């Protein structure tokens, strides 16, 4: 009986360790301030999409800055890390879009901006010279951008059709929105 308890405890410790390392890898892509901003926008899909857009713009501008200035040691590794962060954020945004679409969340204002940003991101990520140190993360980032572009194009049409058939109700000005807690 004690051996079974020890085995269960060991299994629990391993599960907790695996879960905490996974959480650490996801949170490493975002600063504490960015995480807090996403939490605050959890019930506002349009704002959340725009926040992801801002975070992805920041990552691409950092990549461009690395190559705009004189070369510093570790530039390739920094580019590798930024491209991995970009891909993780783009995948998270895509997961959010996959959730918002079937639930008919009104993100019509953010979608054209997102579609425009995909071209800008692709150009920025292709701009650094070829290097084996970040070739794979660049390829993955470009695939994420392509997937985002396809999803956004599809969502624009779906949202247009849905909201044409189901126009949102007008809310009187200064009326607060009750958010379930």
C-alpha cells in the first residue's frame, strides 16, 4: 500500500512539473504587462484582436531593429527567439479567431486591420538575410501568417453574412455592459 501511495505522489509531482514548464514557456512570449492587458480584454473580442495585433507588430519591429543597426553579438539568436515569440502569439491569435467565429463575436472592425497587418508582417519577417540560426522559426512564422491571413479572409466574409442577417441591437449611449463573472 505505501508503494502505491509513493507512485501516485511521484506521478502527481511529474504532472505538476510538466504543467509548470508548459505555463512558463507560454508566458515567456508575453511580458507581465501584456498578459494583464489580455486578461482585461478577455470579454472584448475586438479589443483583444487589436492587442494581439499590437504585440505582433512589436515583435516584427524588434526583428527589423536588430538588422537596422550595426551587428551585435547574439543577433541571430535574438532573431530566432523573436520569431518563435511571433509564431506563438500568432498561433494564440488564430486560436482566439477560431473561437470567435462560430460564436459570432463581432470583430468586424479588427479584421480588416488584421488582414492588412499580415502583409506587413510577412514583409518584415522575410527582410533579414538568410541564416540557418533562424531559418526554421522564420518558416514557421511565415506559415502562421499565411494561416492567419486565410482565417481572417474567411472570417470577414462569414461575419459580413452573419451580421447582415442578424444585425446587432443598438445600445443607448452611456449604458454599461454587464459582464458575467
